[in-house]
């Protein structure tokens, strides 16, 4: 099996730093941000982005975790009759906040759409 490395550790660090800067630029700071990581790998990336934001702005940006398994419309197509549900942890209010959804990959947009549906239901 041939493996191809697309990004090394330094490349990932640099990319996440740039993402954090983009978030700050587009939102004029981090004061009203909440970073929501989508299980599983989006949670790890969300925490790293939040750490960068804290370093740049000097404030802690809250991080929440979200499982969208029950909101996906393609479970049967993926061969899953019973989704593997992971905990959702949104301890802070998101009403009136700027929510940044973080996932590890964007392909069809189904996961992000499911995340938005879940957050609307959450309130």
C-alpha cells in the first residue's frame, strides 16, 4: 500500500494558525465566539483552533462538542442502522453568539447541515 503524506506536523500547525487568524479577521475579535467541534476529529481541531485564538487574543474561547449522528440523513446509505452516538457537550449558551463549526473534512456538506440542524434544536 502506497501512502502519500499531504501535510506534515508543521504544515498542519501553520494551517490551523491561519484558520485562527481568518476567524479573528472575519469576526473582528473573539469576544462573542463559540467554537463547536463535530465528533470525532473536528473536536481535536476545534480545541487547537481555540488554543490559537486564546494565544492571539488573550481570552479563552469556549469550545463545545457536537455529535450529529442522529441528524444525518444518510445513515442507511452508509450501512448503519444504529448510529454510534457520542456525547454532545455545549455547556455555554450559543444564543447571540458567533458559532464556528469545525470538522475535519468537507465533502457533500451533509455533516455541516446536520450540525446546523442539531444546533437549532439545541437552541
